[in-house]
């Protein structure tokens, strides 16, 4: 008896989560653009006071700086993970 033929699905396969890295598969550019869209450069500069967010900010200059500066990249990734991937739960009213 032959196995039934599988048809290709139109929807992409669901992203697999890496057990220890919640940002697995998420690019730094995606992280940065998401935060900029949600908060804007001004708020990002207040939260993480680095020159690439404060003076003539751009995605390109910020990516260059963050790729060369591990402590700054870590702060940005932690902000993204804490707010976008694992948003704080609001307490339900009793």
C-alpha cells in the first residue's frame, strides 16, 4: 500500500523557538525597526542614551554601532524581548 501524496502548503512553516534564545531567528535590524516604529528615536535615546539614537539617528548608523558594541546591543535586545516577545501581563480586575 502506498502512502498518500502530501500537497505543499501555501502557508510558511511555523518558526521554531530555540530553547535558550528567545531572539533566535530575529535579526538586529528587525529588533531595531520594531522599537523605532513603536517608540521613535527620541524615546529610544532617553531609554538608552547612545549617540546613534540621539543625534541624527538612522537604522544604518545604529546597526553599525550596535554590532560593534555588545553592551548596547544587549540593552536593545533585552528591551525588545521584554516588551515585544514577553509583554508584561496586566492584572485582571477582580
